[in-house]
C-alpha cells in the first residue's frame, strides 16, 4: 500500500498485474514484451515489478503501471555526439515518456554519460521536488538511465502554486548584501525533511561566484542559498 502523503500522484491509481507492467516496460524500451524477463519485485515504499533484458533493468510501479526507473549497464564507448546534443536528447526523451512540462536544472558529464536533471514547470513556477534524472550516452545519444522515483514521490495530480506577494522585478532588494541579481523566477523548493516552500528564486553573482538565493514568495524571508558551478563537467547546484 502506498503512503498517500508520499506518493500522492499514484495513490488513487489501480494496481496492475505483472503482465500489464511488463507491457508498460516493453513499450518504454521499444521492444516486444517477450524479450523481458521478470525479476524480483520491490515491496518498499514504492512497490514495483522488476524486469530484465540483457544488461537492462527496469522497474514499473504496481500502482498505475508507470515506469519508475531504468538502467542500461552496457559499456559506453568513444563519444560521437556533444554534450548539448545529449542534453537535447534527454529533454526529448522526457516528452516522449509522458513528461512534457520539464525544464533542465542541472547536468553533469562523467565516464561518457551526461546525467541531466529536469524539473516540472507550470504557470511560470519551477517545482524542484518534481524531478526526473535521465542519463544519455555520448557514444550514440541513447538513454541509458532513467529515474522518475523522486518525481513520482513528490508530484501530485495537480500543482496549484501559492499566491506570491513579491514581484520578480523587485528581487534585487531581497538579494544578500554584495550580490547582484541577474534574473529571478518563482519556484517551489523542499527542505531536507521534504517540507515544501513557495519561493522567489534569485540568480545572483558575488565576485567570481554564482548563486541561487531563495526568499519566501509571500513575505521575503530568507529560505536558503546554493552555489552554482559551471565547469567542464557541467552545470551543478550545490
């Protein structure tokens, strides 16, 4: 049984049987269902069916029959595409997998694979908790990893943002001393304990460093601040 407070978007969905889940996995991979073998099911916080095919492992939720994660353990060879093409492939794959309203927030390149994080965005609000992670191999541009577990845990059926009392254009006066605001947008962020807050996100610069600074969108109180790193490995928020 799913915890309704943890996987709200799946809570009311009917449980599917293993055959239905196997077809969902096959459709996701673009193969015939007969090519998959059933593996050990996961009975944890997100109950799933597991399937394998050669070096591919994929899990499908018992509630609703939605692909939760996939990993292709094949060896990755020499790069034939660049990082920008891999990032575009990740965004296109998200759309084809049924996640059309996603915005890239981070990407990291390592061992010939670009790992792209995309977060749900609607009504000009970016929801950081509702995140997909997609791995794209640089030796061919195919997706070798997919993780929707965070998205499924955090994304309810509908998202209704709280009313913001602070205008994006007034963000500079809320920026930390010595920081110059470059841009602003509304966002929803979550604490380590999963408590969500509606925020105004300020992209700022101080000296040679870039930051994301968050204030409460209703009263301007400080919520958190993160460093932004842009280097040869990618674009990261820490």
